[in-house]
């Protein structure tokens, strides 16, 4: 790819902190950042997005931040506190997120603020248009910016635009509850190439197009749209599997693995953002059911559940935290002994070496979301298992289940069934565990984040 790449996302891949009296800008880490760093740097491209709140910085500090952002070839879009409250918290996370995860019950009784969502998307499109040069490729990401492709198309009719939805696209019957359903689809269709995590979500989008606009995709995935042809496709994102394997094999991580696995005990691990889509309460109930139905596991197995704080300004997230806190306390109170506690609950993020050690120490990894676009934990776990051990228990409603069929697949709504699946995973013989893990590792190593990036950008550069 020789064209310059303009990446557009709600958040820039940076963290701004004040250290020693002056602001510092550091690159964030994560799947998307890792995958796009290479094309971003090699193409001399730009990354456009919100850097987070810079309130409280004086003019000199703001100037320093702008300089550091420019050195990283990022273009900041400043959002006011009101815009963050309405565009990001109320509409993006309060309406679009639950809708896309099948949670109509989480919607407010009345939704206001679509005008702010539109105006912020217009500002993103304006910023891209200001930076655009003839021949650039533009790649827009995720549900916060559904209107940007069409708004940018109005400003630059000949631009090559890609769009990728990282979260699920819901069943049309659920999506159609949105009063803005037409304009959101029109927004996405401003792109030349539209990508989804799975064939299921692609199918949902195609069904919405059929119902709203009487349009069908041809055998190659092209849809005629207002004088253009838009290509639709499923492109499951991966992780940097080779890097996970390299870091998981270090001495520091190996030493921690021994710490986390006391003799005579088996270890279950769950690592999630604390979000109502992740299925943590039902997972805890499944562990409780395991200890009830199979009392032989009492004092022989424990769960380490890491819940990374998320969106704690949103009421639904404060409620899920209270629910999880209550369940952990009740289950521990019912089953704990003076020398053993069944659930070790950590409400915080953990350093990367601890994360990798937990992946390697786990006898069973529990990834049981109620709905998830992909769930990269399900891919990071096998990537880290250089010992070819461990068993992945995976929700059939995670996007990763389409690729990772060798996992133990469960219906996370079926608490008893999940408990029995955990029991089967704990009792699986070593040869079977190794066979399953080898297959999982082969998949995540072959279809990694670099494969995902190059596949999409090659299609976009070639005219989709």
C-alpha cells in the first residue's frame, strides 16, 4: 500500500498525563493500535480523533500537548464537556451500545441528543476533509462515527473510504427500534468498503438494507448505492499473536505463573471490562452451580475474576458493579473456608505481565459474554499458551466463536449448562487439551491483527 492512510476513530491511540508538572503524551496499547501502527507509520499517515479531556491544562501545557500529538502524526478533535456527555455517553454508549448488544431493556424511555451526535460526526468529517490529499485512503472506525462516511462523501465525492464496525450489528428487528435507522445506514453506506466482525453481523446489515432500501448484495458482496458500488464483507479482527507468545514466554511471566498456581488447586480465570454485556453475573452463578453440583471441586478450584472499571459515570455500569459485588460476597460467604476462597475478585486493570501470567496459569479460561463483537481475550489466551495447555470455555454469542470452534462452546444464558461445561473442561485429559489448544493457536497465529489490517487495506486500495 503506497497511499497515505487517514485513520479516524472516536479516541486517539494516546494517553495524556501530567507528570513532573508537564503533560506527556504516550501511545496506548491495544489490538487496534497495534494493528494500525505499521500502516500509519509506513504511509506517513494521520490518526484523527479525540485525545480525551484536556480541561485544566493552561495554554502553555495545551501547546505542549499539541506539539507532542503532531509528532505522533495525530490530529486532535476537541470535544466540550456537553458534547462528551451527549454524543459519547448518552447516544453512543447509552443507546447505540445496548442496541447493538441486543439490550433494548437498557434504553432510556426517551432519547434526546441525536442532533449532537450528528454535529460531532460532522466535525470529524470536517477534520478529515481539512487533512485530505488526493489519493489518500480513509478508514473510519466504529459505532460512534456511523455518520462520518456519508458526511465525508458529501465533502470529498471521490475519496476512498472504508468503515469497520467493531461491535455487533444487531438483528434488524432490534435495530429498527432506532428512530434514526435510515440515516445511520445511509451514513455507513457512504463508504466504499464496509467491514463487520462476523458473517452473522454482515447478514444482519444486509437484511437491514433489504428491509429499509430494497437493496441486495451480489455474489461478491457489492451493493449498488446512489451511483456507486459499496462492498460489504466479514473481516474478523485478530491479535498480535506472535508478540503475545514472545512476552508470555519471558522469565518474569513464568515466575508469576508459579505464584498463581498453588499445589493441589485448579484455576479458572475471567478477564473483562466491567460491562453488562460480558456475562459476569451469570458466570459467577455458574461457578456457584459447579460447587453445588460437583462438591468435589470445593477447596480444589478457584476463580480469579478481573473486572476492569469502565464507564462508571453511566448508571447501568454502576448497577452492574453493585450486582457483581453482591454476588461475589454471597458466593464467598457460602463456600469459603479458613484456607480457601472460591472467587478472587479484582476490580481494577492489571499490568501486562500479570495478564499474561494469568493466561498461562489458567486451567480454564472463561470468556462468556452475552453478546460480543469479537472478544480479543478469547484470542489472547491461546496466543499466550506457549505450553499448549489450558482450555477455553467460550460463549457462542462472542464473535470469536465463528473462528474458534475448538473451544468448549456454551450458551452463557444457561447457567447449569455452563457449570457442566466448566466441569468437562476441568476433567479433560491432557492429550485432548493439547489437541484443542494447538488448533486454537494455529488459528490465532495465522489470522492475526496484521492479516486483518492488510486484508482490508489491500481491498480498499484496490477499489474494494
